[in-house]
C-alpha cells in the first residue's frame, strides 16, 4: 500500500485565499455602512426639509426677494431624489446589500447633489444681500445643516467630504470675493467651524468603523462557535448511538454468560467444582456491577427515575443497611455503628438506601483502622444523615472532584478492581433528585464525613408514616408456563436451562411470528411473556408483547429485558408499563422479579 502526500499550497494560492477573505470582509463592512447610511438618512432629510422651508420662506417674507423660490425648487428637488433612493433601498431590503457598491454610489451621488443645492444658496440668495444679520443667519443655518449631516454620514469617510465641501465652499468663496473685514471674518469662521465639524466627523467615522469591524469579527466568531456546537452535538449523538449499540452488543453475551453460570451453579452445587463456579459468579457479579453503574447514569439522563417520597422511621432503613454492610466491615476488622436517634425522615426509602449503602461501602473501602458511624441529628433546622469514617481522608484539591463521573481518589491508574468511580456521581444525582442536599468535609489522615440534609418531617405527615414489615416471598409456582422471545440463540438456551432449574416450562421464539406460532401451537395456558426489547429485523419487544397478547386473547403479564442503555430507549422501556430488567441480569434479581409476578 502506498501513500501520496499532497504538495503544500503555494504562496500565490495562500495569498489568493487571504485576499478573498479580506475582500469578503470589506464587502460586509461596505454593506453595513451602506445600511447605516440609508436607514439613518431619513432624519437628515426631515431636518433638512424643515430647515430649508424655514429659510426660504423667512427670506422671502423679510426681503420680498423671489430668488428664494429658485433655491427652494433646487434644494427640495435634490432632497426628493435623495428620499427616493433611500426609499427604494428600504423596499429592496437585504437583497439590495448584494449590490452594495452600486447603491453606495447612488447614495453618494444624491448626497453630493443635496449638499451642492444647499451650497448654491449662497450664490442664489446672498450675492446682492449686504445685510449682515441675514448673511450671519444664513451662515449659521448652513453650519448647522453641515453638522447634522456630517454626523449622519460619518459611517463612510468619502460621504463626509461629499457633504461638507459642496455645502460650505460656495459661501466661503462668496465671502472672500465680496471682501471687506466682515465678509472675510465670516469666511474664516465658516471655514474654521467646517474644519472642526469635519474633524469630529472623521473621528466618529474611525470609531464607528472600529466598532463595526469588531462587531463583524464577533459575529464571525459566534457563527464559528455555533458551527462547532452543532458539530459537537452531532458527535455526541453519534457517540451515544455508538455506545448504546456497543453496550447492547456487550450485554447480550454477558447476559447469556450469567444465565449459563447460574444454571451451572445449580447443577454443580455440592461438588468439587463448586468453588470454581463460585469464583466465576463473583467475576460475573463484578462485571454486572460495572454495567449497572453505567445503566444508572442512563436512567437518570432519561428521567425515568421518579422519587416516591414518604415518611418513615430511619431505624428501619438502618437495620437493612446494617445487615448488608456489616459483613464487609467485620472482614476488615472495622466497627460499623448506626445511631438513628429516633428520627422520622421524609424521603424515598429505596433511593435513600442506595445512597447510604454507596457512602457506607465507600467509607469502609478507604478506612484501614477504626470504623464507620452513621448518625442522624438535627442541624440548623434540618435533619442531617451523616456518614463518618476514620479513613485516609481527601485532600482539599481533590475534594471538589469526588462527585465527578469516573473520578476516584488514590486511583489514578484506573484499577478496574476498585470500580469505575461512578458511585459518588450517582449519589449526588440521586440526592438532588430527591430534593435533598449533599455536603462533604474531610481531613487527610483523619477521615471524612458525608452529610445528607433533609427537610424536617411535618406533623401532618406523621399520620402516613410507613412502618417496616418482614415478609416472606411466595415460592415459585412450578407449573407456570413462560414464553421467551429473544433473537439470540445463546440467550434463549441459557434462559431455558436456568428457568427449567427453577421449575418453569419454557416456550422459546426468536421473533414475533415464531412467538405467535408458539402460542397457537401450545393451545394452553401461558402465564408470562419474557421478551428482549431489541429483536432482529427492527422488531422490538413492546410490539412482540402486544401481538402475543392479541394472539392469546388476554393481557398476559410481561417482562422486558434489554441491553440498550441510551436515555431514549431506557425511557421508552419504562413508559411501556412493563416490568424491565437490564442486561446483564443477575440471576437473583430475575428470580426475585419472577416471584413477584402473580
């Protein structure tokens, strides 16, 4: 296999690319300047129309000269042309910006004509006028108009000169030609004020251009950022689809392995191979715990976990936790004490048990001597459930990161035997889901305390306190018939062997058509349908259960099993209303669910 390297771009081509980019930027600047000019020209035209009307009417009224009518016709005609161009531009809208150079030339032409009409007033109205008051008033009016117009047209540098020069130059030349101290003084003043107006207009132009270029650069950055966000979101969706597919493909053989190991454990119980099978089951359990941690995150992302808040004595929960956690503490020579303090809390007992179990096991894992104390007390008007340990502690630098996903203190090498580092991330999200708050304090070398702060239970809630009860699950009915639907042959075989060891009779099918055929062929009672969510040829378990129920003619109890962990599929499975187990399924979890199905 050979590879060909593309030759580097020549300097000429690089210069061409750079020149094209600069030309596009200049075009955007020109279009924005034009838009600013034409959209703001209305105020200039209104002010100019009113001022011109006052000037020629006032001059005609005070002097009786008909020359003012000629200038009125000239200036209002130029203003009408300018108004027409601005109106045509507004009607074209954004389409006119494509021809920005043409429209800018049109606007500058009409601007020059309007300024020239104003400047011609000095030659039309004032040549024979020797009245200093009239001359001064007219000069002030022209300077005022020059200042207003220069501010409006400051977006384009050439427009400033096209406005000021033809507007003021005729008056200056007239005064210089008339001569005399007064006329020359007026000429100098008009010239000086005109220069000041031009200076400020040019300064404003530079500020506006800098601001405009900055805005265009920011807009370009925003567009580039949005494009990157779109690309990142697309990559995230593709990653999620890939992980969901990979998770499903990994969970399928893992689930089958667990089923075969469970059946093997049943057959080899009491033999010399029992320890080997036990170690195999432990390894499978470790893998299942890793998959379950990732599944918990998917469930939280999908929003399918809803807390069931109720009031209950915390001592009942502590009894369960003591039974589950004391064995691990005793093996390590650690003490584990619970102090419920007679408190009644309002929370979700199952989710709170999950949270506290994780915190306690985590505390035991990082404690070498001493022990762990779980205590409930009142703190600042709240109920505080606290897990204290005498472990290695957490440094101040690492403390803010302990709730991050995949982060583990003292495990930079990512030793998989010590878990995935998802426990505390799940703890935090579950605590927030229940409406509680979580706090952690630690001293390196002395220990750590995690606090879960709950709102105190109201008196009105005490009547609905849930009391714990010890119940014995009913045994499995050995005469029950199960219809198993899964497109994986190995899973059908493993499930059939496992269920048969529990006393079930099993009918198997690989797709919807086979499932309906099995129901018709059996022609007897079917007690339960177990189906995989994702079947071959784009079939799914939800549809399979519905079709089987239609064929059977009764609403059969159903159990969905799936290896999909994407939030969309997790939510869809839970919204179906069926019981759901996620692969790989622990045999004891499957056994527990089957015993609970009537």
